[in-house]
């Protein structure tokens, strides 16, 4: 009984450590999500600055989540508001690190999927704010995903999840995942150009889906695409309904599109939503529950 209690206390301690590390990593991701789209170095200057007044932020004002609350979401120097994106990025990363530890425990997969989650958080917020997916994530992510399949194939105790029959050819499933993931999004974009006369997916989505296929294998690509399509559709319909309600509430006489070039500089016209966050959500579901999902449905497809 005493030994079991000791293990439970140890798990609780490392769960808190995982949350804390995730919050710190999330703080770094806020720097990356601000600087990368502007082609700025993420290491120089080393200290964070207020984007409004340019003053260096002191360490005690840069404590993840807490500083934003203590300062009342305002810069200590210029008193301008600090975006909610900063604590949200930190909290999201912290929760994901906690979930990864809860799901995998003390195995190789835990630090790998923590870093993978951090990369997907960065992708999400950059895509939502700038409509682009950083090459700094996808280009190294594709070969890293294939490398993880090699580890999973030769060291099953690593806990790394790659779907595909048979288990001694997981690297092949990973390589097929890269081709199927990137190729499917590329073909969808071309179909939109042919049928709708407008772009459907960005090339960033192609590289992101190729990376996800590399990490989880070709059977997971199919699930990710289906779940992401559902999530994206629900988000799109919700956005349209919210826009219509807001338009009616303001008693406007003319309907306006949800996004226009005047309202969001550099964005395409019409009802557009970035697809990257939907792919990220589906990939996180696979990361945390893919073994259970494919364990239930996989036998029907020989997986």
C-alpha cells in the first residue's frame, strides 16, 4: 500500500512538472509565433519585448500565465493591452504536456510527443493570425516523423504510435503517410482550382499533412482528414451564423462577407478559414487516442 501511494505521489509530481514545463515552452512559443511570420530571429534579442512600446519585459513580468493575470493584461510600461493569445498559448501547451504525460508516462514517446504538441501549438496560432504554416516546423518535422517510425519499429517499448500493417514495416507506413497526406491535400487544392476557380488549401497544409502522415502512418491520415473536415465544417458554419447574427444586430442594410481584404490585410476574399488548426486538432486526437481508435476499427481494415 505504501509503495502504491509513493508511485501515485511520484506521478502527481511529474504531472505538475509536465504542466510547468509546458507553460514555459508555451511562453517561448509566443515569441516564435510573433517573430517567425515577421522573419525575425527567435534568439536575438534574447529577452522578450512589449510589441507596443518595445520595452524589455522583466523576468518577473514574464512568468507564464500568472504575469498576464497579475498585470491585468496590460504592459507595465506603456499600459497598453496584452493580447489574450499569450496566456492562451502558454495554457494550451501546459495542458497538452500534462495530457501527454498522463497518456504515455515514462517512455520515449513522452518527450517526443511533448515537442510534437508544442510544434502543433505554434502551427495553430501562426495559421490563425497570419494564415501561414511555418516551414521551420514542417520541413524538419517530415524526416523526424519517419525517424520516429524507425524507433517504433525496432523498439516497440518506446510507446511511439505508427499505424500500419504489418508492425515490422512501420517505416513503410510512415513513408506512405507522407505521400498520402501531402498528396491528398495537394489534389484537393487542385480540384478547388478546377471546380471552384479559387484556391482551396495552401501549400503549408500540404507540408503539414505530410508531416502528420510521417508521424502516424498512412491509416491515420484517413482518420485525420475525416475528423479535420468535420471540425472545419462545424467551425465554418458556426462562424457564418455568428457573423449573420452580428450583422443583423447592427441593423446593416447590406450583407458583408466574413473576411475581406479590407478587414484582414493579406487574406483572400470570401468565407475562408485556415485548415491548419483543424488538422492539428485531429492529429492531437490521434496522438492521444490513436491506439484505441484504430484498435477498435483497425481489424475491419486489416490494420
